[in-house]
C-alpha cells in the first residue's frame, strides 16, 4: 500500500481518503491595465527614469487609490512592460492586484526598482500593442475592462502597421489609450489620435516633455480608472500640460471617430 500511495502522488492523483483542492477561480477586477513604457533609442536614461518616477508617483497619489476604491470590485490589476522594436519587449513588473494603500505602494516601489532592460531597436508601437495583448491574455485576472496604456515620444517606424495592430486589439475587446510625449515630434498627439488610440471612450493626454510626464500620467490614470464615458470626458476641465502657444484643443481628447468605426 505504501508503494501505491507513492505512485499515486507521483502522478498527481489523490491518495485514498484525500481530496483534490479545486482550482481557484480567477480574481475579479474592474480593469486589467498594461502600462507600456517607451524604451527606444530616443529615450535616454534620464527620460526613462522620469517616466518611471511619474508612474510611481501616480500610484502613490491618494486620488488614484480613491478612484480604484470607487470601482465595483474596489481593485484593479496592473502590469508594466518596456518596448522598443517589433520583437523587443519585456515585462518589467509582474501583474499586481491593487486594492489598498499597501498594494499601491508596493507596485510603485516595484516600478522604481525595475531596471531598464531595453536600449533601442526602433519604435514599434504595433509591437507594443501585440505584446500587451499577449500579457492580457495570460493574466490570471478576470477583468470587466482590458486596457493598454501606451506612452512614447515617436511615431511607429518599425514592424507592422500600427493601425492594423490597434484594430485587431479593439476587435478583441481591448481599449488603447495614449500618452504621447511631444518634445521631439510636435504633432505626435495628432498621430496618436489618428493611429494609436482605439475603442469606445479611448482618449489621450499629451505631455509637452518628460518633465511634465508625471502630471500627465496622474490625470490619465485617474480618468482611465474611473472609466469616464466619452461624452463626459469631453467636458472635463484639465489644466494645460502643453505650452499655451501650442494648444490646439483640449488636453484630453476622446476618440469618437475610432469608437464610431468600432476600432
């Protein structure tokens, strides 16, 4: 009998008198959010650190935690990845359940501690979208909304069509919001609006430069987590992030065209 028990254990079968623990159902969250951070060649180490510090500060902000607590589940799942070329991506911070002050601070600390692992290779926003979709598919969370949050300072110049990647993600039920940093390409916000963001209520908040990134990401996360409807988003008064001389409209813009086309 002893030998039989050993064999049963070895093949993963319960021994007599024992019961298997049923698999745990996936954790329910209001949002599964991928933070896709640009690590391409145009992003030097200082700029990269400013991105990291901006995200870390946002998750330590009481307004973000308040937004999370206001959700039906009172929680979100978040991961962070770095991206450059079509096949150059890395998950820098694992999926984390954020539901209280401790978990929010822990995630902020993990962002700060995560080293930069990519240093160039092109700017493939399409590759970032594709990899983010893979991360969402592999997540152990059951999310009411799945969102990719892309920040970057350049247009797609490598890999497949960014609009094709966007449309496939939206067709799969994934929303894409953007945070273009317009210091190098002044019209990047228009590019993101036309080619990157997609899905019902999709929006973007541009940052004038890396020094204003922290302010932009804070506003963006609060809006993202709250899941503000498209018509409500248009009426939000947000302080200008870009210099007044370069303002061409509201800092927060929703993608009504993309939503109308089902993109």
